[in-house]
């Protein structure tokens, strides 16, 4: 499995993903700063505690990289079927299940690492910016920062599972647009945040959606022998 993962990483040069993630983190930081600044001025979104700040950061990061994961699914799985290159892989003396499992494992691993690092980076950048140019009327301490980053871990793990849901829609007709568009629908549900209905902060819902994603991935791997690649 490790060898297959290494081959997948070499086959699909992920430099574009790293660059995209870096740019996304910078943009996310700017958006979070802008939204919180406007919220403080207009009062449309209640940002009264440091927890509110980190919830907004967490939701923004998760929404962004669930969509990024759908792009990975499209490139590593769906396009292989669409372009018929999957037939070459299936001609190798390696189990089809292992081939697909390695692809999905790589996607999940990259997504989890990116979610964790991006939460830390965006939260850290916001804290640094806020220390020089106060955006919120309270101080974000180091202990609060560490505590909130730890609190983001279960949401990052859940989001990794959730990010696999678009696989179902993409595999139906081997459609790249369906894969990416379905991720937007998933984001609309999983990352919906309203003070009165904070679905994005409701961990049982996140775990439930993650379980759906894992089941979809498991069924996709289990049924791959019967999947028509033509």
C-alpha cells in the first residue's frame, strides 16, 4: 500500500495542490480579517468571544478544503475513468481494490494534513495581524490559541470523512463537474453556520456526515471489481 501511495504521488505531481493551499490560506486569512472587521462595525455577525473567531476560521478552512478534496477526487479517480487510463492500472498484477484504496487513502491523508496545518496557519496569521492591528476588542492568548487548535482536531477529522462524499456523485457518470459541484452542496450543509442553527459547530452532525463519506469510500472500494471502466 505504501508503495502504491508513493507511485500515486509521483504520478500526480501535487505541487499545484501545495501552491493552491498556500494561496488559499493567505486569501482565507484576508477574508476572515475582513469579515470580522465588518462584523464588528455592522454587528451583523456576533463576534464577541475568541471562540467565535476560531469557529469562523475553522468553518472557512473546512469549507475550502472539502472543495479542494473534491478536486483531488476528480483528478486521481474520476478523470482516470473518464480518460480510460484506469484500464492501464487495472491491467497491472495488483488488486483493483488496493489501487482504488491507495488513491482514496492518499486523498484523505492529504486533506487531513492540509486541514490541520491550515487551521494553525490561518489562526496564527490572524492572531499576529490582530496583535498589530486590533480587529477584535479582546486579546487572543497563546493558551487560547493552543486550546482552540486542539478543539479543531475532531472537526478536521470529521471533515476528512465528509470530503469523500462527492466520490459517490462523481462515480455515477464519471463526471468531474458533478464531483466538484456536489462538494459545494456538501459544504452548504456541513459548513452552514448561523448563531441560531450552528450546524458547522454541531459535532454529531459532522460525525454523521463523516460516516456517510467513509461508507461511500468503503462501498466504492468493495464494488470496484464490478465497476465498469468503459
